[in-house]
């Protein structure tokens, strides 16, 4: 059968691209290697991890804050089997939802490994081998967890995030290699459930890609939870024997640290996944990081083939992939969409949550940009006191001369939702004073954004 557009990969970038193509009148097909749609995000990433994060946070509150709220219950126990089962139900609801959207938009779904025969022909190796004839192709094959050459990921004791979401037991001691988003989220899940958690990080701080203040504040919060950090440590060896794992690392003083646990989560980032795609058959090159090279319109060196999401440069984030999927679809329809990559927010779903947008203070310093800072702590916020979520702050970075907001960084309750207001403000190039003069409902967490903008404008927050 002949299609106008074929999308390879059904993660957030792929399925959104397919839906937008169908909405614009293109006859569309989507190819997915696995049995369920949704890619890493819906199956073994964003959605299942948030399900476990929420469940573990409920348990943590039952243990530690219910009594202060005036809720007396017997000592809570973790039913880990049920917790994982609920996570599975959440995943199924979401993947079933994508299947429904494919049918609704009359998108043909092919299950099997997709690869290029030539630039207009896709081979799908599934239960039976099929060939798809297509005018345009969008590559959206996503990413896989990275590792180190000397680490043998056996998927039993030395695991990636995929296996960490399917454990049959709560670890006694989980050693996490990497202090980035994925490791900290999963580490906080198991710490709340009773595991000892140790994080070994090569850099001098956790979440090194985010604003330094966010890193400092999250470190304090996670230490209060009981997470142990080993910063500026270089992992040199990981050995699994039976039910035990030993991790060795060089310390900043040149000594050797040896940690022993029952699980080791390798969480040092992700790599673009193009294995077996047959790029060589269509003359498409990849860069040193294995990412597909594209122009500013996300077109590859093959003029009818585009690539989006984790397989191209930029942040490996589901919402970035979605925006790129829409952009390519609308370009194919002759429209002129745009993406402001400076406004792609990053979020860490620990508790407190962390969300960042625009430039960090470190980036502004490196660029020699004149800027000013306004911040406001959650502990001075009435809403935060009411909910007992007083850890955190809002930090606003603004141009020293024009007052235009250059960066919004939030650590605290509901930061993941609040950052959208920052995106709106920065999309319309608002100044800190603009936001400070907008009415904010009381009592809300968003008042901290208003107060931080007041602090940035002329150092006059009302409630501090």
C-alpha cells in the first residue's frame, strides 16, 4: 500500500507526528517495533516512573506527615506487588489510548522492526515481513540507556531504568551510577519505600545540566530523605556475584570507594537508537554521538526523510519530540511552524519537583550577560505552609537593562505544572515587572513566582 507519510517509532514524537499528519490530510502509517504503542515514555519511562513516584510519595506521607495532619492510621505497609500492578494498569490505559487515537485518525499501524530498503520503501520485519511504499518518512526511533564499556548490564542485579521499573522486591541497598534526572527519580522511589540509596556522580553536583541553585536545593532535600551522595567520584568497576553488587570508584582524594548493595542502577544518560534502521541504504549520516544529522527543518540528507526527538540533537525530552513531530507534519503541509528551543522546560519529578526554563545562571555568566536575580522561598508561602511543602524556592533571572525574563527555575511542590507559566511569559517576552503586576490567586504556589519577579524587578517582594 502507498502512503503519503510513514513514521518509524510510536513514542511521543512519533505518534504525535502521525496524528498531526493525519489531521492535515496525509495518508499515514506508523511502524512500531514492539507490541504496544507509546515508546519508552509510555511503556518504560515517563508514565510508569511517575506512577511509582506518586505511589511512593503517598506511602511516605502516610508514614511521616499524616499524624501531623491529624490523620491517625495503623503503621502503613508497602504492598509492592500491588504498587507495581497499579503502575502496569496506568501504562495500559495510556498505551490503549494511543491505539484508540490511531484508529480515530485512520492511521495504519505496522508492528515489527522498520528499516530502509530505499528512501521510499520501508521493510517491516514482524510476524510476517511487509513492505511499505511511502512518499515521506519521519524517523522517531528514540533512545536507549547508555552504559560504560566495563559495565556488564545483566538486567538482574546490574540494571537500567527499564528493569528498575519492574523489580519484584524493594532493594536493600540500591547503588545508582549517575546523579541525573532518571537516577534521582527512581532513587527517591525506592528510598521512600525503605531502601538504602547511594548515588555516585562524576560531576561535582547532581542534575548538572540545570541551574546550580536547583542542584544545591535538591541535594539538601534528598539528603533529608536519607539519600547518600558521592560527588566527584569516577566509577571504575561494577561486579555482580549472586545477589550482591560491588561498585568501585575513585574518590576526589585519589582513594578507592567500595560500595556494596543488592542492585546497581546504571543511569548515565541515553543514546540515540538507530540500530538496524538501514540508514546506510539511504545515505543518512550520524554524528559522533550517534544522532541523525538534520538541517533546521529536521530534514536529513535524504530530501524526503526527516528525523525528530531523541535521535537528533537537543534535549531528550518527550515534549521536545512532540513539538518536533508537529513541526515536521505542518511543514509537509506547507505551513511555517516554529520551535523556540530555549523554551523547552526540563523537569525532575522528585519531591520537591524541579523545573527549569531558559538560561541558567551559569550560562548567563559564561556568556558575559548582564543579569539580575530574584528569588522567593516556599517557606514564606502561605499555601506551602498549609500543605507542609516548605522546601524549595523560585528563582527568576532577568536582563539587567531591559528586565526581560531570561530564565525561570523552580524547586518545590507542583514546580512541574508551574513552569508552564514561565513558558507563556517568556514566549511573549515578558519582563519580570510584567509578571509581578499580574494578579495571582491567593493562596497558591504561583504566588512565589510573582514574589520572585518582584524581587528581580527592584528587590521589593511583599512577603519577605
